[in-house]
């Protein structure tokens, strides 16, 4: 089975060029880098926890993360200069495509009640962000070893500067975006209101057609 990077170079890039009506191959949308980041401020004083999270993130991304240290001291958060506050992994090339492949084909289908990725993650400059609440959706992580639950964010950077081409690229790679679902409740409420109006109309018509007694009918004829 071909890797995602091979599929992109052989098939996906050609189909994108035709779909977007591009004349120059250098204008074809493509991925530049994927940045995976997580905050570890809650474990800043626990070296064992920081080490464990670093190991888990290394298994998921296939690359050792960089530890981000605090540059300022904030007394309100009991934060000192030089304490670890986050981990960042920047993926490019084959590792980037391998991570994307595992994310969309293995990890996301394991999310409970998954209905697609949000359409609000585009920033208008060719970037898309995904928030992962539980890192245990990746098969590289063993449930019995997951003692420090954490989430992370995936930022996908492309070479285009608009949302339409970015979305076309991600869809061609297999990203499952959520579909717009129109609420049924409004239509039901509308039909219920229509039925109510029809009943009221029939009731009014019935009230207009009053059944007259024989004496009343005779009196009306005499008047005429």
C-alpha cells in the first residue's frame, strides 16, 4: 500500500491541479509543516510527569518534542523563569505525511460519536487547527500506561492563502469534515403551526355556518 506522500505526488496533486484549474504546478496546494503542541503547566514541578508526557508525544509523532521554558515569572500562577510550560513538535516531509495518515485513518475514527472535523478551524491564511482532547486515541499509546491524561493541538500549515484551496487540499488527503445538517425541529414546528392555522380556520368556518331552527328560518322568510 502506497504511503500518503507517494499518493500525493502521483495522483492527488494532479487531481488538485485540474479541480482548481491551475496552470502552474507551483501553485498546487501542498502541506508545508504540521505543528503538534501541548501545555504542561500543571506538571511544571513534576519532572516525572513531564518526562512521561514527552515520551508519549514522541511515540505519537515519531519525533522528540522541544520543551518550551517560561521566559517570565508570574506569581499568580506560581511560575518561575526556566520552568517547562509546553511541548512542541514540528513535522515536515515524510514524517508529516505519516502522522496525517495515522490521524485521519486510525486516530479520528476511534473518537466516540465522531461526526467530522469542524469547519471553523480555518484561519483564512492557509492554516487549519484541530484540537485533540484525549491523546489515547492513537494506537501507539497503551491504556494501562496512560497515567497522565493530556490533550494537544495540531496546526496544519499550507502554501496557500485562502480557505477554499486549503479545504480542497485537506479533503483530497482524506480529512473527514462535518456536513451541514439542517434542523428538523423548525420544519416540524412550521407544519404544526400550519395544522393549527387550518384547525382555527375550519373552526371559524363552522361558526359562520350556524344551524338555524325551523321557526327562525320561517321568520327570516317572512321578513324577506
